[in-house]
C-alpha cells in the first residue's frame, strides 16, 4: 500500500504543476487560434477534477 500512496502523491503534485503551467499560459501567452484559451481553461478544469479524484483515493487508503 505504501507504493500506491507515494504514486498517488506524486501524481497529485504533477497535476498541480500542470495546472500552474496552464494558468501561466492563460496570462502570458497568446494562442494561434481564438479557441486556445478555452482549451487551456478546459485542461485546468480536467486536471483539478483528477486531483480531487486522486485525493479521495489517497484518503481511502489512509483510513
């Protein structure tokens, strides 16, 4: 079970990094198309959902 906890923690950290990268892109970069910003927003939302799922799984393991 310890390996699974470490894996989940590492995944959560990686997803949070991706969220931050996408938020920086929204602020600093211009997309080639009008839909690029919408894509980055959608990606942020998906990453946040994945973080929530993994945190729930981690809580179940620790209980």
